[in-house]
């Protein structure tokens, strides 16, 4: 990891800090489920059926933290083997997070204050989208379409990081107004955070992935290079 630039280290640190709030809360919940002290408010769904929550928290934590390193150009360039290994771990963790999240959305009974119809359907759509994007990322990289692979992974990562954005702006709302949204307002708030993440992902894709890189050669240099290759082939 000593191949990273100062800017990349800063980017990695910021993403890890951004991911730490929901990740820390999830890890505290795992400690509680393992028999540790109760710190968070009691969650009857976790007590009744803890395994989906354990899978979701574990998968989301690994996906967000390990996935952060996958967008560092120096790691891809100088440590391709490490990039591939971490990438496989990231995909498995992402699938575990999405599938367990889909399971909990469908099976668990949430009170209306925590999940209305809007949030219910959006969670299903985004879980399926995340599974599809991770699957497409695997297909794309095996086909050598690295741009499509990177775009799919970034979109899936934006969905997976929804809890971080929700936690960040949720705390900001509590600090600024002393309230936590519930009911339909909470649904809209949660969905808007995912929309914000996806818009940010599309902007990054446009700037760094989809936008063609300018060639270092001028048209004259390119033409001369092609002519030289033809001359060598003919003689």
C-alpha cells in the first residue's frame, strides 16, 4: 500500500471515516447479538432472527471498507494482484449485503414509522440493482471491458454506501433541528440519500471513466507512427 499517493491516502481515509458511523453501529449490534452488553436500543427483529442482520452488517462493513481501495489508480496500476484479490472479496461482501438486505426487507415486519411503502419498494429495487450491477461487473471484467466494470462497481458501491449518507445527514438533521424524521418523511429522506449517492457516482463515471482520455500523440505523430509500421511490414 506504500505505492499510494498522498491524495489517495487522503481519499481512502475520508471514505473510511465516512463509512465508520453505520459500520460502528452495526459492529456494536453484532457484539450485542453475541452476548455482549446492550448499548443500542432494543431491536426485536434482531432478537427474533439475528442471522440476516449478522450477514448484512458483516457484508456491508467489508464491502464499504474494502471497496474503498478499489478506486485508487495507484493500487490498480502497481499492485494488480492485490486489486484483484480485494475485488473478489468486495464482490462477495457486496452480494452478501444486498441479498441479506433484500431478505430483511421482504421478511421482517417494520413499523410504519421506520418503513412505509415507498421505502419498502425502493429497498427491493436497489437490492436487486446492486446484485445485478455486481454480476455485470464480473461479466465485464472477464470480457476485458474495464470501463464498464469500473462503472458497474462504482454504481453498486454508491448503493451500498447509502447507510453512510443517511447516517451523516441524519445526524446533521438532529443537530440542526433536534428531530429525527419518521413515517413518509423518513422514507423520502432515506431515498434522497441514495439518489444523492447515485448522482455522485454518475458524475465520477462521466469525469474519470466514460470521458475519453486525450492521447499523448498528436495526429501528425500518430500518422507517422502508422506509416513506419507499414513500411516495416512491406519490407
